C-alpha cells in the first residue's frame, strides 16, 4: 500500500530535479530542454502520486 515513505521519496525526487536545474548553464539549450522534458514527466508522476495518497488518507 502507498504510505508516507512514498511521499518522502517523491519529494526527494522533485528536490533532486530542482537541484539539477540550478546546475545547468543558461547557454546549454539542448541540455536544458532535455532536462525540462524529463522534469515535467517526473513532476507529473510524483505530484499525482502524492495527490492520490493524500486523497486516500
């Protein structure tokens, strides 16, 4: 079953993605686009996971 550890994992993942954003140089457009697409996918997945868990509890 889904529990607090899943929420913590999701939060950690989002934090890691945010950290990766801060490390990217502004002129590296291809890398930025790739990372943005990846971050969008992870964010959607983890946000929905957290939202689903909070509805159940």
